[in-house]
C-alpha cells in the first residue's frame, strides 16, 4: 500500500477515543502517537477495517479535539492511521496549536526525516 505522506507528522502522546460513525456508542480507547493537520495514528489492539468512517476524539494539554475521519491503513493488533475529513473551526485551532507546540520541540533535521 502506498502511504505517501501529505504533510509533516509529529510525535504526540495523548489519550484518544475512536468509534465507527455508524455506531458511535462503540467507543474504543486509544493512544494518539503521531499527529498532522490531515490525520493521526491511533494505537489500539483492535483497529477498525480500512475505509471505516470514524469519529475521533483526542485529549491533550487540557484541550479536546474531535473530527470525523476515515481509516486509511491498519497494523494488526497495533493501531490504525486515520485521515481527518470534517474538522470544526474550533477544533482546527486546537489542532494547529498542538502542531505548533510539537514543531517548537522538534530538532530541525527531524522535520525532514533525517
């Protein structure tokens, strides 16, 4: 599978919840380990199938982010990559804040995958 990156990704250790859009009450706890403006990686032992529409919630630094997304890829018994589809303006501002904070903490070479 081609997993070409559309944007820079940053390490983030945050608690998260994810649920299928069709059954939002079936929430699964997860950990966000990577974040970008377009999506995130969620560690969970029970990832959803590729192309599943999901609701993602991330909790970090006293703030809360939520978005609709789609599962792009899975790593069996490890987690899933999710692309965000619908982000409300308030949540987009929180996402930008977290990305800027991560950017300030990254060595320059890390930004280019060196």
